[in-house]
């Protein structure tokens, strides 16, 4: 339990019974808890306490969870804050939307408390690993520059490309070995961690988002059918 001691979680949930179950579960595992029951309160608590991770319901009073996530991701102070969405919305379109807005994981209700603890532990370990990655040197591939220290992506002289933490790690992993094919399972291990429960379909969703945000340069992320992805080592004509 040493890896979670003194870690602060923000629980955002408008169902009082579920909120109490989650509070008791995470407190028993050594977490510090901050609670919120609507979207506006969630933003206020996040800014006041700067938690290590947020568990965020989507269907909230005053301001829904998607808007809360969008607002936080637009603030550089929360660019790397892990966000786990917990919601009754289980349609694929909702999952894709949530991940596209910057959520690091998406859990559909009803969720088992112990599974949530496992996912939270994994996300926090990923964040610690990411802190170590910030010390790594820049990656330059053609006009593309990935700067882990500044958490910044630039292409030539264009404005910085805004990526979510998950998207940043995916691009960093692929671009670090141009031409090498990464299996989806490898990308999961490199960017999420072996103890986090995330499907390979989530990787595909994030790759699509990275390609879109990179514009023409996104074509350098190539799909290797039936295997995974690679960052092309060919120089564009």
C-alpha cells in the first residue's frame, strides 16, 4: 500500500450511496479523499486541492462530467492529471467521446470497488513513470519535435499540438523508434502499464485522435494490419 499513501483522490459522484461506498473503499486503502457532488464543485475542488487523480461521473448536476474533463484538460496545470470516468453511459460512442476528451480510463457502472482500486493504482504508477520520462531528451523526427520536459509537441514553426497525456505517451513511444512495429499489447504496456485494465480498442481510439491532431504529419503513424502501429521512417516527398 506504500504506493498510494498520501495520494489524494477527488471523487465526483452525485449518487450519495455510491459516493459513500467509494469513499470507504479508498480510505481503507490509504488514500486521502476530496468529494464533490456536481460539476461546478468538482472544478472548484480540483483547483483548491490539486488531487493526484480524479474519479469522475459523467451525469452530474450543474455541469456534466464531459465538460468538467474538457475544462481541466484546457488548463496546463491539469494536463497530466489522471482522470478515470465512471458512468452509466456504456455506448461505444460515449466511450470514444470520453477518451477523446482526455480521460485516461473509462469504467461503466455498476463497477466493483476493488476493480476501481486496481485501476487507480495502475494510473498512479503510470503517472510516476511519466515523471521519470520528463527527464528524457527531446525526440526529433523530421520537423516533428517531442519535448517531454515541456510536455510539448511541435511541427516546424506551427503552434504547439495539444495532446492528452495518453496521446503524448503513444506518440512518444512510436516516434522513439521510427520504422519499428509496435504491437497493440506493447503500446498498452509502454503507455498504460501491465497492471491496468484497458482494452486494445482504446489504443486504436487514441491513435485516431493523434493522427487527427497532427494533421498531414499524422499519416506517418501507419497501421500494420493485424499487428499494430509504427511511425514511418520514410522521408515524405
